[in-house]
């Protein structure tokens, strides 16, 4: 039998000034002067046909615009971001199980680490809402209400339905200095350790989870122009939603 503390968890969270520009993009600023852009998060918008009165959503809708009718809005909004892992130290134990030819224990350890990472992300989100950001300081939800996501705000992750493009993870990790807590990204933007979660925090009371779904060639071309990226490269990256 193997004994001891096999896994270590670590996490980082940050909050920065932000505003929406060009309807679909979010500028994240380095400080309260809002003069220097840390990075611009390019987003996609739903293009599915909907009934009258129902708009096509984009994550940028949940951040206040920088300009309204061509004039500065004067609305100082913010965005949060986080990266957590529960997989530090897992490789050594997986190697031990490999030597023992114990595939079952290796699979179970990976599954446990994944669940711990998700639990960590959920716990940190609660602290953000009630304390660290504090936009819902009086939140008092039951366990069932928490499971049903009745709380205010969302924490979408790059690569998931609301933001199917992964590359913003690089700016996210660089801004949070995630390497300082032992986290990193592969060249294809997979997180290391694998049992990790990262994403953004939105505090808008109407923010909810949604799927971008299929987008048209017109949005692909617009996205490529806004991001100054090669259209063919984006076509490969966004193949699942084209």
C-alpha cells in the first residue's frame, strides 16, 4: 500500500478593469487608469434564428461598453479570472501505480484529482461572490440551489460552449502568472497538470451559461479581421462550430 499526501492543490484569482469594445470584444486593462490594455478577449456571438425579442448572446454582453453612441460610457466595469489545480504531485503516484501494473488505481487517482479540481473551482467561485469580489455578499443559498446554479454570476472556461476558442488561455495564464503556482499550457492549450480548471468570472446579474452554436462564414471572417489572425488557421480551430 502507498500512504501519505499524494496531491497538492493550488490556485490563483485576479480581478481587473474591463470594458466591451466593438460589441463582441472585451478589453482587459492593467490598472484603474484603463489606459493600458493587458489583453483583448475576442468573443463569438450566437447566430441561430430566434423568436422575436430574443437576442443572440455573446459573453461581451455581460461587460459594460467602453463607448455608447460613439461617446465614452463612463461605466467602469470589471472582470475576474482564475486558475486552479488539484493535480500537483500526481505524476509520481501514477508512475508508482505503473510500476505495480495497477491501472485501476491510476484511473481512480486521475478521476479523484479531476473531481477535487472541479470542487476547488466551485468553492473559489463562492468565495469570489461572497468575499473576494463581494458582489453577492449576502448570498445564502441551500446546497440544492448551489447545484442548480441559482447564484449570481458565471465562470465560463475557454473551450466550453460560450467561448469555444482556446487561445485566450495564454493571455489568462500570463496575466495570472499561473506558472508561479505550478500550472502551464501545452502548445495546443491543454492545461498542465491535467486536473485543472481555469476561466473568467462575470458578475452581471443577467449573465448565464449558453452555447454559441454554429457560426457563419461572415462571422468567421469578421473574427479573423478583429483578431488579426489567419482565416485558415481559425477555420481549423473553430471547425466544431462552423
